[in-house]
C-alpha cells in the first residue's frame, strides 16, 4: 500500500495517464471523483461541479461561488471558477480553457455520469472534441488506498461495529424495526456522524429473507432472525457491516442456515491475500453454500469495493479475473435468504495487507441468541 498521497500526486498520476494516452483534456464531474482528486466534497444538486485537467497545463475546479471557500479550505490551490445561480459556468470554463491557449481534440469524461445535455455543452465549448472514458483509470486509482484513507476506513468500521452493538442492545419484544433503527442512528449522531453510507436496515423474521428489504413497523417476536445492515460516512469514506442475530428460541433449521453462512464467510476471508483471483473468493463461499443445499438462496455477488463510495470498484463476483493487491478494501458478505423462514447475511470490511488481510469490522460473528 502507499503512504500518504497528496492532492498534487493524484493530479500528477492522472495527468501522466492523459499524456500516455495522448488525451488533451479531462472533465471530471461526479462528486466522489471530484473529492478524490481535490479533497473537496460537494453535493451541488443541479448545479455544475467539475475538475478540468489538462495534459500539459494547470487544472481548474468549477463549483458554485458559495462553495469556493470550502474548496480552498480543502486544499485546492489551483484555479477555481466560481459562479452564481444567474451566471453561465460553461462560458467561464470556455474562457479558462482559451486563456491556456490549448487545442482540445480529445477529452476524457465519466461516461456513466455526464448527462447528454452536459456532454453537448462540453462538446460545444471544446469545439467538437472526441470523448473518451476516464472511468476505468479512476476505478483503478481509487482501488488501492493510501495510509490516510485506510486510517479513515478503520475508524468508519469501528463506528459501524458500534452501530450494530447499539442495535443488538436495543432489541426487545414488541419493539419495531424502525424504533431500533432510530436508536442506532441517534447514538451515531451523538458521535458526530451526519450521514449513513446507505439507508440503514433492521429486518425481523421473514423480512430478513429480502436482501434489500425495507424496515417498517413490524414488531419483534420470539424466534425471529434480526438482520442489521448499516454503515457510516466518515471524512468522505464509507463503512458497511451486516450482522444477523436470533431473538428467543431458535430452530435447528435457523442454526444450520446461520452456520453455513458463517463457514462461507470465514472461508472466503481466509483466502484473502495478495495475488488471489477475486472470482475465486466468490466461488469458495458459493461452493460451501451450494454444497449445503442453499445455492439457490444466495442470489447476489460475494461483495464489492469500498471507499469513497459504499459500492465501488472492484465487483467481487465469480467472473472477476483481477488479482487482490495490497491496499485494496472491499466487503465479503455471503448470505442465505429462505422465504417464510428468514435470511442470514454476515458482512465484513476487508483490507489486503502484505501478510494477508485485516478485517476492519470486528463485531462478533458467532450466532448470538438474544433473550
């Protein structure tokens, strides 16, 4: 893994790629990638946000005028194009490009993010440049974390552990899913967390058999599985943990399902080391679940990359031929979801180290039966 990587180093790495590919200019517009390249986090809603990076000139950042101070405070020391709600930022961008006296024949963009309308605006101010996708390069840059990123992710994982601890402690007969969810988020807000990585899940009983279920007013009853899936955003980085516990009496079927998922998760974790093919991790976990007779009840991939986005590159599925590298962070989260019985998912945040792996999330995984 890398040590501390400065804003300027990331810009230089990206500029080198532009030169290697003979690309004149790049305009990056998604909030996560702008944050990665500038350390300035902004959710501008319908307003334009972006970084213009040249092969051989200094970059610029365009953002609403009311956020210019925040961009400077984040450490961006290149040109900032600030604009009010009554001004046209594209005109200002065109002037900024023209003053650099460069010809832009090719431009790298995030093809899955830049809208058609904005691509037409960009093409117009560039004079009809050819567009090239920048996403694969940015995916691979973000995939390997530096020491500062890892430090933040460790702290975010600890807060996720805390969230599950609060949720388990809050369980009581008759209490609704939303009541427990509210207690989790309230306690996290008291620790300074303003935003969750995604909508927190607390699912009881048969609802836990829906991998992306919606918490509601269902009341906790004896014999229910309780599935917690949550994460926090800390300094721009996400955590993501899932734990499943049982409330009251537990059937042999429930124990079998739980222990099968636990075996699959631990086995996949033990294979996490530099050089392992990502797809093989999925195959290890899926093979254990299939052999136990539950293959059809494991409908999703094994996990996903984790960082600025809660779901980012790489996809931890059986077709992925990429190899694990030191500094990669991702989730391992096998599950079994049996209709009318319930579901179990166990998820950890994982860091690849020179010696193997580190589990950033550490809340206990053995089956807990809450009385």
